[in-house]
């Protein structure tokens, strides 16, 4: 053995709220990755339902031992490999964004995202674990979406994780005539941050990174402005990078749904780049910091109000029931 393993990152064009349909989609893509020779397969953050500021998100949580976890375990056992991905789950009176990793012999471990991002605050709360999961190749770090742009994530995984697995559901600014030039410039800035994040994070933690992604278009409400529709898309950028930050495989948003594969060498080192002495790893533009502040506060209030009013349905209904309760489409007609 040369010490390398074949890993796959999945890019999904999933639909908000369609848990059953997204599970079918995820299963098909994972099976395709294994057929192509993958030993490890990573699904994106929220693979059961991408997120937006959308009523359906109150009804997508699956039990910790429910359909999403069973799918990961069944696929790992059947293909004698490793499969991971994150989804909203609920236990102990709260919901979490949980990354679950399964192997041939069953569940290996889990990680709850430490802090929701922007409108995600309306649907779950953060966790406090260190994100390290013991596996046959050694400790593997789980990190999802904006955990990959925070220095505290790099500090807890640096020199400890032999590989980092996770993904994102990273959206961008609305396609709005009202925002005009700001929307165009902001989207370009956002895409550049997303493009460079996996390689930068690999150099900080000293381990390969397998980053999966969403790439679909969506429509939802605008936090604090329910009269405005938020029409946008997820940024894609499924990537596999080596520990030194070398890009090994990449799938653009424009390429749509699919699977990328590469061989990586798991290794834990101190990283080639120093961790910045600040909260964010990149220098986020002013509009991103402003949205982070106001949407975090708005979403956290919405979560507590909805929870107190019993508006969360944490006993997952079928998609038909969700659609009947929320008839507006989660994406524009194709």
C-alpha cells in the first residue's frame, strides 16, 4: 500500500424540503461514487434538504437514528467503504446540523456544527464537540460550510486530523435589480472566497480536505423583509485538495450535479500556514459581515419563538404534507 486512499466529493442539485427525494438522489450519487472506485464518499452539508429562509425547513429534521443515518450506514456496509454527510436532526428538545460518518461496521461518529450561519439560526442551534472522529485511518476532522472559514475550527483540527471531511450549502446574494451592481460584485467576491476556502483550510490544518457542495437554484423569503423574494443559487465548488493545498479535483456550480474523485494521502501535520489571530480566516467583505450579524440575530429569535409556539415538526412528515402547508415553490420552474 502507498498510503493513499480514493475519496469522492458529491455535488448535489437538491430541493428545499424534499427529504425523501433528496435521500433517493443522495443514494444514487453515492452508489455512483463507489462504482467508480471510491473508498470514502462525502455528501454535502444538509444533504436531506438544502437551506434557505423557508417555512419547509421547520419540517425537515429527521431522528438521529432515522432515514438519513440508516442510509449512510447501509451504503457503507454494502460497499465496504465510508460515507458521511450532514443533515438537520432533533433530540433533547433542540435541532442540530449533524455530520454523521459511517463505516463498514456501522456508525463511526458525529459532529454538530458549532454555530449556524445567518438564516440557518432559524432552524437549529450549535454544538460543542471537537469534530474529531476516530476511524481506521486515524482521527478524521468533520467541518461544514462556514466552520471552514473560522479560525477556531482550524485550531481544533490542526495537527490532529489526518483528513478533513465535510461540505457546504453556501448560497450567494439574491439576483435582484434592486441590488444591481452590489449583487454582481458581491457574488464575485463570494465565489472567490468559496473557491479558495478548501485549499486554504488544508494548509492551515495540515491535512487533505474533501469538500462536497450544493449547486441548485432556489427561491425563499428574505429575513426581516417577507415581502421580498430571495432568488439565488448555491455556489457549488465540490473540491478535493491535498494537505499542502494542491487542488486535486473540482466541480464548478455551472457543471451541475455530479461526483469528483481523487487519491489523497491522509496525514496530520502542523500545517504550512499560520492560523490568523482573528475570528475569520479570510477577510470577509463588509456586506457579508453585515448579513452575518443581522441574520444571526434575526434567525435566533425566530428559532426561539417557533420553538416556544410549537411550530417545529420534529416528527418528519412526508414532503406532500410540507408542500401542502407551504405551497410556494422552493425553486423557480425549470
